[in-house]
C-alpha cells in the first residue's frame, strides 16, 4: 500500500522553499485600499449638512421662538394623545382582523380564500383618504343601521347612521379596515415562511390544526412578521393625519386650528413635525428591540479575527 506524507512538498518543489513561501505570505500585513472619492464625497456632504443646519437655525422665518412656545401647548398635547389613541386602536383591530384574513387565505377552503383575496384586493386598491370620506358619508347609502333577513324579513334596528357612525367612528373604521388588508398579507407571508417539516412534526405529535397554528406556526412566523408590522405601525401613526379632513382634533388638526388664528403656518407645522419625529423614533427603538428578541438563533455569529504576530526571522 502506498502512503502519502501530508507534510510532503509538491512534486518538483523543495520542501524548504514551500515552507519559506508560506511563512512569508502569512507574515504579510493587509492594508485597506484608500478610496479618495468616497472620502471627498463624505467631506462635501458633511459641509452641506453643516451649512444647511446653520441656515435652518439662523433663518428667522422658521419662527423657532413660536415653535418653542407652542410645542407643549395643551391643545397640541391633546391632539397628540388622540393621535396615539387612533394608532393603537386601529392597529390592534387591524392586526386581529388581519390574522383572521390570513388564516382564511391559507385555509385551503376556496370560499374563505376567495373572500379574503377580494377583501385585500379592494382595500389595498383604493386610497385611504377615499375610504375615510366614504365611511364618513355612509349615511347617504344606509340612513338606518339594522341587522336582519333580506327581502323584507324581520330585522333589528340599531339606530340612525349619523348617530352611530360619528367622525371618530368613521376614522377608526377606515383606518382599521384598511390596515387589516396589509396585515393579512404580512401575516400570510410569515405563515408561509415556516418550514413544512415543522408542521409535519406537530402533526406527528397529534396536535390539532388550531393548536399547531398557535404553538408552532405563529411563534416562528413572528420573526418574519415583526419588521413589516413595525413599519406599518409607524405608517399608521403618520397616516392618522388624514383624519383631519373629518374635523377630528388629532395632532395635525390641532396645529391647523392654531395657525388659522395666528397665521404662523410654518412654525406650527414644525411643531407637528417634531412630535411625529419623536413618536416615530420611540416606535423605531421598540421595533429594533422586538426584532432582536424574535431574531435570536437566526442572526449569523460574528467572526472574531485574531491578529497574527510576526514570526521572528531565523
């Protein structure tokens, strides 16, 4: 039997030369290539940002004293609180309805899947502002809200549409139903990302379909669902500004009411921008923490490179 010496040198090359070449290559230091174009571009961009900030800070037309005076105005704070309420309630209702629609879409029942698909198609295909105005004027189609059998059958009258569907109710309906269409697709994609082997393992353990969904599918789908859901929460927070067309005293409507009296349009709009930026910053931090929480075990490990020391030359 012929044995091969692992330390043997390639054919035609002395062992000493190969060892010396390897020692020379491993002792070389690798220097990063200097990219002068990126350095110059970064310096120019920094100069532009500095000049822009100086102009914004020193331009009297921005009215920074007015911004400071109205930043914590009670009317502005009340509008900001209503904006948060609209965001929380609409997102909660949208997520719950989105889960139901996503389960209907992947249920395998053609009727459920068809109804869910038509719902998503309609509410994603029409503008949110149009939906809000539609729900605000729903009394033009149904003056009286009632539940019952069609074709003159018995029914239960709940009341007048103008009384039941207030501007706030129309805003919550429009925001929630529109958000449910987007959340349905997000949750459906998360459910589809779960490996089929996980489902087979759950069925092998005798889990029912509902228990398999609660214990296996949804927990693993959260890793995929959390990032787009966080983006939807931020979009919902900013999208609540559309309810100002329904004369609801949200954050934007509050500043509009103030600058309609003192004509300080730009400073009051800056007040609303500052509050929106602060709220979205907090939501972004919460989103990043949740992503780290549900992404454990999936993020690649960081490779630690050990710096080689030069070997003394004999």
